[in-house]
C-alpha cells in the first residue's frame, strides 16, 4: 500500500535560507514542493546543468541550468524581523496561523 504524502510546514512562495550543504547561506523562494520525495525546489539553489534537446526551429537546444530539489530538512523559513527561524502555530478564534518561534510574528 502506498504511503500518504507528508505534510510540510513550508508553503510555495515562502522565503527560505539553506542551512547546510554546498549552497549554505543562500536565500530564495520556494518554487515547488515535492512531497513524495521530501524535497523542495528553491529559486537559485542547487543548480544543475541539463542537456536540452531542440524541439523546433525557434527553440534553442544545448546545455541549460535548472534548479533541482533540496531536502526540506536543509532549509529554514526566513522571518522579516529575526532571520532564519522555525515555524510554530497559534490558534486564535478557531483560526490556525503560522508564527515565528523566535519573535512570535505571523509568517
């Protein structure tokens, strides 16, 4: 039987910072979340070269650079006030919202 997809605290368009690996310290926003592989694709991070085939007359083939997935444990969300932080939750009046663990500001 197939496993259920994991629930991430991160969402598409979140600003994040890489905390480990070859791109440590780089910041970018999340472009795609790959729940089945526990990975996220971050803008400008983990760039690989890929050979692209020419599809038609106008299309340019050759070697292009694309962002590939990075494990979600290697990134932290960036709070506007205090920088990279973990995500907490606050429940107020039957509404759940994500908050910064350091300063408590809404993310």
